[in-house]
C-alpha cells in the first residue's frame, strides 16, 4: 500500500513539474488603465466628446465641423 501511495505521489509531482515547465509563463502584471482625457461639451448640441477629438473656436468646443459652421453662421448672431 505504501508503494502505491509513493507511486501516486511521484506521478503527481512529475505531472505538476511537467505542466509547469511546458506551459508558457503567465503574465502577472496588471493591465494598465487607459489614460483619461478631459471631456468638453459641444456648444451647439451639448454632447460631451474627448478634448483631442473636439474642434475649438472662440473659446467654445464643437463635436463636429458641421456644428462649428452652424453655430458660427452669421444668421445665428
């Protein structure tokens, strides 16, 4: 009986070692969070967009060229 338990233990240790060295190492680092960007509000429609995607004109931000042109048109002033 002791021989059988020894064989099972040796087999389990061998299996564990084989799997440990055959498997690629796991990446234990945490994934980095994406960098946050300031959000700005469109002066025409009120939608919030990232500042790097928005268009600025006269200290106002716009979500698209169409909204910039519509809000900047002379008949609106």
